[in-house]
């Protein structure tokens, strides 16, 4: 059996293969954009009308949300949409469900938010 390394004593960090590299002489990169100013004009969402497994009730499902949105941001977007539209709804995974057959109002809301909307 080989020699064991004690874990109670602080260890030396491993060598970094990038420690000899220098950024001297490289051109300046573009400034980092403010996350709140990122335009959503290329972001596309898809609306889908569903009735199955809902007791005859209709819901509008908003899918294909942009991948840069975190789950917390999707939840906030859903909350604002429900509040603005005056209806109920929920988030399932990366999809938002809005209660009621109100595709035109949902489309208007998401277009006002700067999304390209496809579907009914």
C-alpha cells in the first residue's frame, strides 16, 4: 500500500497549466453588456392551446422560452403575465400555463414584452 496523504493538513495547490500565460499585449475585449439591457427581440416563444386532461378547461401553454432565462426568471415572467392578464396559471418545467382560452391577450402581452410569438 502506498503512502497516504494526510487530509487534516492544508495542502499545496496543484500547478496550474495557465500560470505562465500573460494577457500583456492582447487587445481589449468588448465591454460586458448590462444583463438588464439584453434585447429580447430575437427571443421567440410558442403558444399552444390545450384541453386534454383538464376536465374540458382550456389553457394556453407558452413554450420554447429562451434558454438564457433561469427558472426563477420564468417564474417571475409567469407571475407578471398572470397579474397583467388577471388569470391563473402555473409553471411546469420551462413552460408557462395560463388558464382560459385567451390566446390573443397572451400574444399581446408577450409581444409587448419584446418576444416574437408563434402559434394561435
